[in-house]
């Protein structure tokens, strides 16, 4: 975002949200890839609880991109949207779902108009609504915003409060010129040097990934092309976010509506020599560029305005926060006991600190797990490494792995123990990600089922040289 330190990037509406709310500098996903992170946002649980541990390569819908089955990966899990629906809210989803069986409304959503898988071409995207698959007409960020605004128009005569989830696929690959509005893409390609974007030599463990045609920014021209598409996707999304804000203002609902903007995972665009997410490498990476996510929360007149919040927070904190903020609490049944996160609703209302115990965040991607404080990060890989440790105070760009530095030996031992105890507390043994063969190539079935749960085909870019 421009407001977060990328001056070349045009995001006037996200900047507008930041000016009228809180921008979170240290917000983390629960897993650095889309489907697990999205499941954690909705359930407040970690992947080793809800069992979604990689992007869903199968189960999205019969005959969708060769898929042969439908699986509701969150079946039996309580979501915050479901609780809102049970308490009088009209709950809607427009855009990306990617947590299985895309043709069937789930998780309390009464309005359901979703992408058939989770990413793909920005024009003529496959979608589901009312149990029927159709092909969208137009640029996808525009399409799902149009659908969202149509839904909002229908709510004007309703007395029920609404909870609308607008889930963009942007800025996911593909990033080709033909995929995005040409005037935006060309403006970046012709006029932007992308000087603020870090660019390192290709990582030795970089995977060949689908979706970007195997492209990486290994030359100046390739890098310019990829970043132009990436920036164009963000700017186009920003324009559509502006349309939603404008609708709320035009209908006198801006100050009565809490807006939460976040990404499902981070993305390295040349950082550390990676063009991808946590699964851009094998073993998976937990660099901050993969696990930190942009997050803004805004409600003028109610949420603190113009604040940059530096507390460490995570997607698993969102469910308790949202339910706490709307005064529903989050002690429904035994749900609260199984949630690792804490409400930070007090921050929204002006509190200076969050009372959430130890100031750490934790992250997982299959057998790779991370624990992070403000100044230290430890990454543990099961069963036997390689492990990593970064002194972020002196090495904020995570250049030097200090795992063998004797000066940090006792700190590493302590963080290792804290990580293991935390995951032992919340992990459901049959869904323990540390024991799963997650290679970053996609989840094929429910963890613990009769079929192989994860795709194992791994091809490194270096193997193609």
C-alpha cells in the first residue's frame, strides 16, 4: 500500500481507510498460503485444528478445472459469520471462497456469489451462485464489487444489520498485461521503476509455481512486467474498494459500518529472491514478506483515526475481536476454549495496549512452524530441520540465519519450548500439521481421510536450468 511505504503504488482508497482508521503494522496470517489462512480468519482456529493446511487443489467442485469431487473442509466448524447469522445479521459473500464445495452456501452465508476455485484469469472467471455455475462478464474485481453493491442495494429496505464479505482474488497471479486494465498496467510499466521493492537473486529453493507460467523476475524486463501486473491488480482492487466506501457514504452508513481490510497471506515479489508465498520455496518459508499482511480497520467517529498500531496481532484474533466488537461475545458453547486468539476490540476504541498475555505470534505451514516477538523470530521444521533464527532488531530484512550463533542458544531453546507448548495446547492430534506431508503443491482431501491428502510433485526452478 502507498500508506504503508510503497510510494510508487497508487492506493488512494486504502490510504483513505488508513486516514480514517487504524493501520496495523504487525499483523500476521495464521498460515502463509490462502486456504488455510482464510479458514483461520473464519473459525479463529489454526490449521492444526480446522485441518485446512494447504491451498485447496481438490474438492472445490465437480468439473471445475478437472476437479472430481466436492468437499466442505469446514464442515462441523463454527465460524464468526455463522454466529452473526444466528444473531440477526444478514450475512453475504461476494468473491473468493476457496475452502471447498464452492457451489454450496456454507458458514452462515445467506447470499453466496463466489469464484469457483480461488484464483485464475481475471476475465471470464468461473463462478457459482444459487448452486449454478456461470461465467462472469468483465474484470473480476469489478464483477464481485458489482455483485456486492447489488446486494447492498437490496439491504436498504431491510431492518436487519448486515455482514458483507467482499473477497478479491487480486493481487494473485496471473500478472500478464492482458489480465488487467491496460491503462493501469501500461502506466506502471512505462513510468514506474519500482525502486522501493527489494530484489534479491533467485532463492536456491525456489519452486516452479503454477499461475504465473513459471515466470520470475530474473531480468529487469521480466521483473518490470510482473510488478506492473501485480501493482495494476492492487490499484484496480483499490478503485473497487473506493466504490464500496462511496456507497456507504452515499447511503449514510459509513459511520455505522465497521470496515476490516486484510490480506489472506503475504507475498514476496523478489524479496529474498522469491516470487511467491510461503510455498514459493520448499521447504516452506516464513519470511515476514510471507507472513505479514496488510490490515486496516475503519469506522469514523467510533474507531480511532489515523493511528498506526505496532502490537503483534494475528488472523486468529479476528473472530474474537469482531464478535466482541458487536457485543456478541465469543463464548458460544465451548468455542472460546478452543480459540488461540484474543479480542483487540479495545484497541479499536482507543486503548493503548492489548491485554493478551505474551506478546508473540505463531504461524504454521504443515511441518514448518514459526514463533515471533517484536525483535526475534524462530522457525522450526519437523522432524529435523533446517531451523532458522533471526535477530530482527539488528537484521530486520532477515538476511542472516543465526541458528548456530552461541550467543542466542538459550533464547532459541526458550522459544522452541514456547512454540511447542503453544501448539500442543491448541492442536487437534488427528490434524497435527507437523506430521503432514505438506509440500506446498495443494491439498487433495481431508486430513486423516482414506486418500492421500497432499500433492507431492515438487519441481525446483534450479532443476530447469
